[in-house]
């Protein structure tokens, strides 16, 4: 995909609702450290539970390294709230029901139909420092991203 976000690009600004219905604004979240934004398919599917649980299990490591974790899918806020409670997730999940932010980040689809599973690391200025794209290497989204955060 020639138009995909690349290392060094500035991430597009956006506003979405979080699991509590509060507005999250990317530009307001920047400036406090690194931001890990991961796009996933759906709440409560096996791969997405594994990915969210891995981020949960390493969340303190991300915080200690100066990063915040944000998950984005098309699920509504109410489903995110249930997903967070069921799996004790300590980070924010954002609802992108129409895929607007997914399109802004130009997250590719797998096989042309499955919403992509892509993780981005942004610095405090919103510059893309790392991109990991894989539907099947679910836990690598966490381990490889954490390695990059520790290097920054």
C-alpha cells in the first residue's frame, strides 16, 4: 500500500469516544511521552483477547518506559467497557465505528476483508517511530513494541 503511514510521518489527528463515552483527542494526549496505538478487529475474539491481555500484562513496563497504550476497534463504547472489565484492562479503548481513524492511519485489510491488526508507536510530537503489522504474530505486537519504546 503506497499511501500507508511510514516511519517519520506525523500521525493524523483524531477524536474518538473512549469506553466511558468521553472524547479522546490525539493532539491533547501527545506531549506526555510516547503513545502506543494498536488497531484490532473486535472485542472478545481469541486473537484480540490474547493481544489485549499481553498489553495488560506488560502495561506497567510500558508506563515505566514513559508510554501510554490505546486500543482502537470498531466496537461501541459499551462493548469496550465490558471487554475492559472482563479482562481487567488498565488502558483506554477507543470506538471507531465507521473506521474513520483506521482509514486516516491507512491500516490495510488482511485478504482485502479483515480489518488489519497494526500497532504504531508515536513520540510526544506525534511522529511515527515504529509500525508493526501482523494478524498472526499477536504477542509480537507487545514484545517488539516494548523493545522499541525502551530504546527511544
